[in-house]
């Protein structure tokens, strides 16, 4: 499954700060409809994503009926994105 969308970058404060792109609800619903075919447990879904021409692999986290795309510092820095920015995302779900 491949998706393209715009999402806002948020910060999640825990023991250490983490940054995520919030996947919009329509796309989250599409992902949720096929999640069991892709998850490797705990509802986490492996993906390949591209933001600002930078491609990376990670896993989506389920959250409040939707999904969050983690953003590593290695992506955020070179892409020049920060909290509150809206970024264009290309996303491919990867079978586990």
C-alpha cells in the first residue's frame, strides 16, 4: 500500500523527546483497514517513507485511533523540519 499526504510534525515528551508526523485520519483509516496484514505485533507497522527527498525506514505507532510516523533526527535535521511544520509524506507499508 502506498499513500501520499501532508501531516503536522509534533513532539511527544517522554523520558526523551520524540518527533512524529501525525497521519491524517482518512489515511489512518486506510492503514487500519489493512493493518493485520502488515503488523509484526503491538499494532506497529513497518514502513518506508520519504520527506523532502529523504527516504528512510521506520514503523508506524498506533495512537488515539490513528497512526504516528516517527521522525529521526537524521531526517528532521537535513529536511529542515520542526515542531508545527506541515510536511509532504510519501509512505509505503512494508509486509512483515
